[in-house]
C-alpha cells in the first residue's frame, strides 16, 4: 500500500509540474506530422496482464508496421520533435498516466513487448510479479538505447544479443532486492542521468557499459 500511495502522489505531482511541457510537446507533435499525440503500444504488466502504454509519439504514424521494434537514433521513422523528446526522455512523461491508473509504478522493471515476454524462462517470469515501472536499474544502465543501437544493421537482433541479457539480470536484481529506499535512490539517479548521460551509479559499476560490437553495427 505504501508503494502504491507513493505512486499516486508522485504521478499527480509529476503531471502538474510538467503540464506545460506536455502542452508544448503535444502542439509540436501535431504540427510536425499527421497522427496522434500519444503512442499506445501494447506492453505486458504484472501477472502477465496486457495494457497499452502512454508515450508521446516520436515516430511517424503506424511506424510499427513499417520496421523493427527496437529503434536506433538513426531510424528514419523518428520525427524531428521525436529526436528531441527522446534525447531528454520527455517522451516517457505520459507514462505517469499509466502509474496513476495502476498499470505501472514510478520504479520497476521496464514493461516489455509481448514477443520478448514469451521468451522468459522460469526464473525471468519473476519480473512479472511486480508492477512495471518508468525507471529501474536497467534503465540507468542503458539510458540511451537509441544511441547504443545506432548503426546496427538489425537493431532487434543487436538488442537481443547485447542489451536484453544484462537488462534481464538487472530487472531480476530489482525484483529480489527492492524497498522504498532503493526506489528513492533510483528516482534520484534517473534525474541525474537525464542531465549527465555519461554518469553511472556505483551500484552498476560491475556491469560495464552497454554497447553493440562494431562487427554487428557494420
């Protein structure tokens, strides 16, 4: 109950504080290209329940029908405002609505698309025992996935080989050892990471930095 109360208060405060940013982002998105303001892709939540995530649309309308699901910074489907929104993580702000609705938490494993959840082994299914979140250890480790995948000929395959394994390890680490103090640290670390992209929390020092080998990016 304590975590849920924190989620409700935190999401409401976050929406009120950032509301002007929402308005500017929405106007820019609609002005730049046809399509909805929000992206509403399907994700898997606690207990394996499907829900539709809220994000500011950063790609052309119906982008999922024209390419892969993992996106590099060089993807031609990304719109002009989309590049800026992604750079400063502003596209993630609408997920505060998912938090308010109880589908997500402020802190928790990032919600995954169904195709990758179907690959979970028995150990990894523990990730589905908690609400997915806007940020977690894996988000801090791989804060700019688009840049990491830039240049990869097959971004989905590069993600599966070089990002997903460590991401799952960190998500399981959060599930096994999480409390309100760890949640608070992750929130503070996330704010630092937005403005200091090269910084890495000491808790993640042993995981190295996410990267795709050049032989896969050629």
